[in-house]
């Protein structure tokens, strides 16, 4: 087993998340065959794959890759999910509507500072 540390960490993370390799593949978008290779210790994930799987498993991508770092880090600060949803929705708007939304945000922020709630 070439990547024994990686294999142990994947098994631990999957166990802690109560998730199968198949579920991890579905939720992360990383191929099931690749995940099997990580769990078996024949390969180590790259940055992108480790990032995707780390987010799903709620562990540090660097830890999954075998680096000497903490298992968990604050990978999803409070409000990050709604922030990402907001960004995704804004990106779907045309330029005129983006400007309108920004104007509304500016107005809300200026009202907040004036004590009007």
C-alpha cells in the first residue's frame, strides 16, 4: 500500500460521515473508481478532488491528502451556504438587473447605518 496514511484517513472520514464510497462519489462529483483507489491506498487525490471530497466529508483537503495538518478546519463559516446561493443567483442576472440589485443592497446598507430598521 503506497499511500497508507491517505487510505486510513479516507476510511476514517467516511466512517465519521457515515457515508459509503458511492455516496461520496455522488455528492462530490469524484469518480467512484478514484475514491476506491484512495481508500485502498494505491493513489492519492490531487488538490481539486481532495477539495471536493473534503467539503463533503467536512475535513481538510490537505489532511485527506496526507499532510500533517488538522483533520478539520472551519471550511464552511456560518452563512457561507446562503452567501454562495446569493452569488450563484446574482451571476444569473443580466447586467442591468445586477446594477439594480447592487443599488438595493447599497440602500439597505445605508439605512442600516442610520439606525432605521
